[in-house]
């Protein structure tokens, strides 16, 4: 199913073309502030099935539904008081919430993998906002990368026929590099109503806890926390092997450093030790290191703020496949 992947400019004509393709049941990669998403109309099972096929994604893995604001979210899901509080603080932005699915939502069950919950997100990227408002319907969108591989933070990553989805999707809307660079933080609620961190991401867990005034359950630590299908151990994998917590490379390795003390001459996520800058550059640097062909070694990253999301992605990228 080779096709020509169109590169669309994010002007009125480009967004109109993207909307037309989506309305015809095609899949289109779109920019968000976290990573590029591979979008389909969440009401069209056949269109959503194309996402799974293009990504080679296991079918039990539910997708996030993107909407322009909380009012639109409330047409498909049921936000409780804590969800509304988080929406006021962090939407639009890199937060996804797993909420009860409304019975009359009309979301295709392939989106939720048959669950009675739905992951919803209101992206802040101006192009994503304009597209969602112009389209006027819910867009299911996982990250726009082949399943299990490195996420895409530029349109060129998406369109690459070797490491991306070029030739397998109708179009990509090119709005330059993504500012945040790691996926959204995912929050859900346990059966007894306690909030849980399902995936660390672009908003630090500490910031969410301070708004809620209580700690988030951690699924790995607490059996009462809801689980999140799709949090596979091996994910974001480069083709080369990856060694973590490596202050310096061993012979034959390519090094990704962090901070001023990392050896010069290799790559560095942030020479000034800034975790926000490091998150924004993470996937691009993993791709560049992977293109080199040598085994990859990555410097230790502090487990605080966005460092938790960076370390989560690095541990999965390094996991046995
Ligand atoms: O930043 C992001 O979140 C990006 C951009 C494109 O918005 N999207 C993204 O989607 O990372 P994806 O498909 O790569 O990750 C979505 C994850 C799934 O793996 C699953 O773990 C979780 O969200 N998820 C979605 N719906 C869920 C549900 N109903 N219950 C539990 N987990 C859910
Ligand atoms: Mg993904």
C-alpha cells in the first residue's frame, strides 16, 4: 500500500487539504507541541484502522483523542472535579487524561480498544488548534512513528520512508520542530477515584500533584492504580543498542551527553544541563545517534521534573526487545 505522502504547509489551503483528507477517511500526520501525531477521525473505524496498519501497532493499544477545548472534551468523556481542575491549569498543553467514555460519544471502539474509558488531550500547538477547530470533529492520534520506534519531532522524521511513515500515510502537515519533544503526561483515576500517573511526560508530575494537593498513584508501585495498556517495556527503540547512565563512552560507542561535564566531541542533550531543552532534543538526538550505526551510550539524567519523562523513554529504548 505504497502511496505518495504529501507535505502540507500549515496555511489555510494546507489545513483545508488536511481536513478534506481526514473527512475522506485518510490519515494525516499533524504537529503538536509534544511530538507529531498520526491523525484520523475518531468516529471512523476504517480510518483509525489505517493508523494501526501504518504504524504496525498492536491492536490492544488505545489511542488518544485530540479536541480543541474542554467543552469539546465533555461531548465525548465525563470529566470529574479533579479533571476539570487539571484542565483549567494545564489545557491547552501536554496533559492527557483518561476519563469515562460517554455512552453517546460515537467514538469508534477501535480507538479505545474496547475500554469504557477514553484518553483525551487538548494540544496547545497553534496549528493543531486551528486544524481541530477547522475540522470540527475528534481526531484520534498516536505518535507518528512506526510502532515501538523513536517518536517523530519534525515532519522530516515522519516522512522518512526508512525510519518513519513516508509512503504509508496520505500527508504530513509541516510546522517545524516540536517545542516540548516528549509525549504528554497521562493521568487517570482508580476505580475508587484516586488520581494516578499513567505515563510521565511533558508536564512534570510534581506540578500536577501541587495543583491537586495530593500525590499521584504510581501504577508500578500501587496495585489500585488503573493500568495503561500500551506502556510496553520496549518502546522508542533505536536500531542500535543503548547503554544508560554512561558518564562517558566506551571504545566504539557514540555518546549522548548531558550537562557541562559530559565529554566534548559527542552529542549533548543540553550542555547547560537544562531538562526542558534536553526533552525537546531527545528524539532527534536518538535518531542522529542511531544513524551513526555505533552502539549508543547516554549520560545519566536527573530524575526530577521533565527528567522523569526523559528517563522513562530512555529505559524503554534500552529495554530488551
Ligand atoms: O503527546 C502525546 O500524547 C502524543 C501526541 C500525538 O498527542 N500522543 C501519544 O499517543 O503519545 P500514543 O498513542 O503514542 O500513546 C497513547 C497512550 C497509549 O499507549 C496508552 O497507554 C494510553 O495512551 N491510553 C490511551 N487511551 C487510554 C485509555 N483509555 N486507558 C488507558 N490508557 C490509555
Ligand atoms: Mg507513541
